[in-house]
C-alpha cells in the first residue's frame, strides 16, 4: 500500500504501523522538538508521546496508528513553526 510522508510517496506492507514506516526511512525520526532536536518512538505503546505526527491534519501517535492506503503523514509536529497541540 502507499502512504505519503511529508509529500513523498512511500510503499509499506499492509499492517505496518506509522512508527515502523517512518523508522525505515532516513532519518528514522517522527518529529522535531520545539528546540529542534530529532525525536523518535521510545516506548512503542503510546505512553511517551515522542512519536507524535500529523495525520490528515490531526496530531496522532505513530506507534498506535496502522498505515492505510493514502494516509497523509507530516512529521513537523512540535517544530517551531508548527502546532504542538493535539
């Protein structure tokens, strides 16, 4: 199936979590913190919230979201120009 990450199409197997899909591409991160530090999933079960991404305009946890055909994912959550609020 195909998802779109920051405007770039990406092929992933059915059943792949968004966190796993993002981890397989360079740089393997899910977002940038407000200070500019790269962030990636830490706990893998939705507790740490380090894997926040925007999916179709809404903040979601990448580790708890399964990829679906056409999913639009943006990894700018927490960036100085973006909104870090859910």
